[in-house]
C-alpha cells in the first residue's frame, strides 16, 4: 500500500509539475494564440521550441510569412495561392501609410525598400538577399518581388512614357521564364532549382520609376548538360523543345517523338516548367526573333544528339577509338545540326593535338575512351555556357537603361541554397562556399556589428553568443593554406592528379582545423566540411579536372569553322585571341580556375551588398517531399539552427537595429524641437542603462549638440501624444539610446519619429498655406480697393462729362427755345393785333347766294366756334376751369354777369374775338406742338369771321389771376 501510495504520490507530483509548466507557458505566452503572433520576437520565451511551435501554428492556419525581428521568414506552402500575390494586394501594401502594421508579407519588405529609396536615407541603394535551402521558394519569392516593383514603381504621367514603362516592365518580367528555362533544372529537392546565381539590379530614376534592370549571373552548373545525378533532370529547355515542338519543327530539328537521349533522363515526368510556348513568347518580347529562336533550338537538339555518341576502346592504342554501333547516325545528325563536318567532329573528339618543343611541333595522339567522352562532354558544355552568357547579354541589352537615366537601384539576390547530396563535387563546394559568405554577411550586418558597435558607443549590453562561421571560411578560403588554395595548386602542377593524393594533402595540411570533420567511414577519397548548416562530404574524384575546366584548343577551332550563324557569332574566328593564347601558353601564366573566377565574382557581389542597405528573407522548407499542409519539425528545426534565426530574434528583440549618426539625426528630426513636455523637463523617460552605476546611457548634455539636446527633450512629449492614458509608465519611456556618435533606436521608435516629423511638416505646411492665403487675400483686397477707386474715378469723370454735355445741350436748347418762343410770341401778337384793326371779312356773295340760310348759319357757327374747340382740346395741359370759361364766353359771345369786368368792347361782341390781350394777363408759355385737330390749319373758305394762328398758340397759367 505504501508503495502504491508513494507511486501515486510521485505520479501526482509529475502531473503537478506538468500542469505548472503548462500554466507557466500560458502565462509567458499571454492570451494571444501562437498563430496570431506576427513577429517571433513576441514569443515568450524565445527558444527553438517556442519559435518552432509558433511557425507550425501559423503554417497550419495557412499563414506563411512571419517577421523575425529584422528578417522575414517565408514558409513554402507547396500549393498555388493566387490571392496571396494578386495585384490588388500589391497596391494595398503600397498605398498603406504604415505597411509594417499589415500582415507580414514579402510585399512589406519590397515596400520598405522602395520607400527607403524615396526618402533618400543613406545608403540610398537597397538590396534583398533571398536565402534558404534548395526548394524553399527563393526563385518564386524573387519573381513575386519583381512583379511587385513592376506594379508600384510605374506611375508615368504622359501616355508615351506610360508605354515605355510598360515595355520595360514586360521585358524585365519576361527575363524570368527565359533564364529559368536555360538555368533551372529538377533536382532531388526542388522541381525548379536554380543552377546558377543571379543578382538582378532594378534601376530607378529620380522619380522612383523603374527605367531598366541588369542581370549578373554566377557559376552556371554547365556540367549538368552532360551529367545528371540519379532521379534528376537536365535543364528545362531540353524537355521543352522535345515536348512542345510542332511536327515541322521536329523534322527540322531531328527530334522524332519517342526518341531516347542519354542526356535527357526522366522525360516522362511532366512539370509546370515544361511550357515551351511561354519561353518562346518571352524570348520574342526580349527581342529574339523567331529565326534566331529556331537556330538556338536547333543547336540544342544537336547537343542532345551529341550525347548519344559513344565510343568503344580500340584494339590498337595507336588507332583512335571507334564509334559504338548505332551511334554513327547520332554523330551525323549532330554534325548536320551544328553545321560541322562529321569527320572533323569525330576527329576532334578522338585525337588530341600536342605542341612541344621550341618550334611548337604538333603531335597527334589518339585519345582513350574516357578522354573521348570527356572531350565530347567538354564540347557540349562549352557551347551551352557560351549560349547562356549570350542570352544574358541579350537580356541586359534589352532591359538595361542608360547610366544617366537612373540614380538608384534595388538589388534582388537569388542564389542557390545550401546543398548536401550523396555525391557532392566542386559545384556543391562552390555553392556552399557562397552560402557561407552570405551567412557571414548576415551575421556581420545584424549580429556581430550590432554588439561591437554597442560596445564602441558605450552602451551597456547583454551580449548574446551567436554562431560565427568565420572558422569555416578560414578553412575554405583562408591564407596561406585552405581547401581552395590546395585545389588550385593541384591544377597548376604539371602532373596527373590523384583523388587519394588530394585527400591526403587536404587532411595533412589542414589538420587541426575545427571545421574539417573526420572522414574514417568513407570508402572513396573525400573530405568533410562542417558548414553552418551541417557537415557535407565532398568527393575528390574529378575535383581537380572540374576546377581546371580545360577547353582543348581543337574544340574551339572546330566550332569556329561552323557555318551555323549562331555558332559563328558565339565563336568568332579572331586570330588575335589565338596569338594571345599562344603568348600566355609560352609565358606559362597560371590559368584562371573555376574556384578563382567564382571567388572573384563573389567578392564583387559582396562589395555591392556592403554598399547597400540589406534586407533578408529566409525561406524555410516545411518538408522535403514538397507536400502541402505538412510540417516536419525535425527538418524545419535543422534549418532554423543552421541560419541562426534564434540568435537573430534574441538580438532583434533586445537590440536596436536602427542606427543614425548625430548629424543625420539632427538634420532629419530638428523639426521636433517645437515639441515640449508640459509636465516635466530634461531627458525624462529616456531609456537608461541597467548596471551598477545606474547612469543614463546617453552622453553628458554638455557634449551633445544643442539641437540634439532640444530634440531629446521633445521626445517624451512625442511619446505622451502617441500613448493613451491607460498605458503604463513603462510604455511611455523612450526606446532610444544616445551613444557617443550615433543614435540607437527600435523600429517602433523610428516609426514614431517619422510620424512626429510628418505632423510637424504638416503643421509647417499649414502655416505656409495660411500665410500664403493671407498674403493672397490681402493682395486681392488691395487690388479690389484699387479697382474700386479707379472705377469710381472713371465713373465720376464719365458722369461729369455726361452732365457737362447735357448742360451744354440744355443751354443750347434753352437758348434756341427762348429765341423761338420770343419770335412766336411776337408773331402771335402781331397777328392778333392785326386782326383787331382789320374788319371781319364777309362771306362772298356767291357762296351766300349758293347756300341756303340754314347752311350759312351753320358755317358761321363753325367758323366762330373752332377756336374754342382748339382751346378746350388743350385745356388739360395749360388752361384751367376759369380760363376755359373765359374762352368759351369769348367764342360764344355770351354776356357776363358783371359788365364792369367785361374787358371786351361792344365791337368785340359784334365782331367776335379781335385781340388776345382781352384775356387775363399772367405767366404765359408758348409751346410749339402739333395740333390735335386734323384740319386745324385748314380754313374751308376765307370769310369775314375767320381767325388764323390759334392752332399754334396754347395758353397756360401757373397761378390764378383775379379777373
């Protein structure tokens, strides 16, 4: 019972410890699920286990991109996801004010590099290093980044420039299928593995528009043309022409359906990369016309037939090797396609030429079977390497812009990933050597440089032990003795090389090197190098020959005699080159080996990377079977350990990736001096060093520039404006350190400074706009007032001028009217006065005798009464009631009630109106108006009682007159 109880109790303790560990993990992990953590620096604690679980949780939720501090981790989904790389998503990341707050994506890295170029922060040029194992998705990542830049870096204004930009973008994008068809192949780990390294330089002008690009390639694996490992394939282009050619093209290129070729293994496997039409269309867009394309494919078909040429040992050593049965047709077809002489082709492969002596005597020696195969393979590799270099030059001439038309560039580096196969040779050694150099560049840029710089700047720092691969690089390229130097030395020695002898030299010369692993279980001559990603065994068999990469002069001379236009262009007959070769051969100058050339090109690449601002994308392969939704922890864990991702997360989480000199910091953020903290002064809130001295990390204020002090004083105010009242006091501290010569800050602090700077610029812009608007309104008001004054003066002058003209006209009219009125008055007076003295004429006797008495009386009444009608018709104008009565009385000859007031004489009563002066005297105006009577001026018959002149006289009295 006791044992059971004890056993039960011990089990309870184990369960309690497990539950406690789970509670601790839950407490450290917080409330957010793992797949919601966009940055691995937020994982708590930062260990391989927690990082692995976070990546697996996000991969299960189809989230394939995760930030790891300054690095982006990309998991290969192994399935097509079109919506993840749609143009709409590209524009969304490009238009976002803060792309870092969106979900992690390769477009975030692309937009960050593009904005760095626009902000002109030194160094302006940017570079993105896409690294990872073979099959991790590096080529796809580079392809998507090129599409992103083609979309966001094209905003021309005119229609013509828009067409030019579209043509450039299309050519840049079309370079991918061509280079992948001629430089990629299917390997054990990846169906589209890049068998060469490339650095694509996207060129931008001052307006940050893409004007062109340039491609630089590194170490094409040309041995794959003639030698393919088991379960691997040749370059994609050979399968494309065999599967996509038409019937006419098959006849032209001698590629019958179902034909077997030794250099075309596994032709039954159909891959997505075997699209022949896509390659032809891309070549057409790059300026390679259809006849040239057919010529290229004809040469490639000739290489396939050349691979079917096999030799058999000759019975007599003095005789060349004979062709095996069934290969003569292949030799004839290959010579026809390459437009070479069949005899010369076979003779070049079977017999070698040796020059000896001072007179350079020529000796012909038959080759062994192995030498014939080597010369055949060398001929194919030479043609394919020249063809690949020519294609790269054509692409560069098509997409490269003039050096004066671009000012900055964004580089995309896509190199082969770390490789470890059962049989590793010189190609894998160079590839892994390049990955070691890139890993050192990453370590130097983000890990070692940070810690060393913190120490130089006087920052107290908790140093992290990182994995430095300098010892491995010393083994590979160190001085004076290294693996590369020993291999090159074997090439310079004029003796046949032995694989066992090379192994012995390496192990004896480099004994004691920590990265030279033990090699006791291998039956074949080899050596082991412990790389940062793991140990790799390299076989020494054929290593020296591959490093020499000898090209017999007979092969070059043979190809120079070809009648094929493409081969004539690739191998021009230049006598000067032959002379130089002979001179170099006579001087016995050391020839450049493959390792030497690759090392030199790699050093140039690293110089370019050091002159730019690098950004890193780590591609991780979840499984080696390329299966979607499959996450193998062991394989992912080895990759995380190999790339030093955990150490990167540690330093990125606790360190400061942004470093700016004092001068640049002051020049960029001096606008923030206007901010002041209301509650306190000094450097409150600045991060301080954690140590026994408890002194702040920033230097003494007396040694700082005054402008820098003002900016540092304003930072707490900037933090307060950005935080909410609910935030704790710790969050209001400034995550910024001031070193001796530089300012260290985090990405969040840089973002905050940029936001504050943008706000201050906006305020300054508003002040400038307000001042400009005020000045413009004041100017407009002054102009308005001046216009009003001018208009008023002009109107006043025009009015005065008009009134003056009216006054002159009125004066003239008045004068004329007065003259006329006086004349009319005089004439009227004279006429009336003449009528007083003149007796009334009697009617003619003839008329009286001819009319009846009634008619005679009516006529006399009309004659007497028409003046009264004239006066009454105009009575509304000038005559009043009393005046009308007087006129009526005078015309009708009626007696008045008061004889004394009667002015008329008895003669007037008898003869009618004889004088107008008999009317009341007063203010009389004479107006010349047309009479309203139609026949006022017409008298039917002159009679004694007729009166004339009244039709032009109107009487008007303005005031009553006592009569």
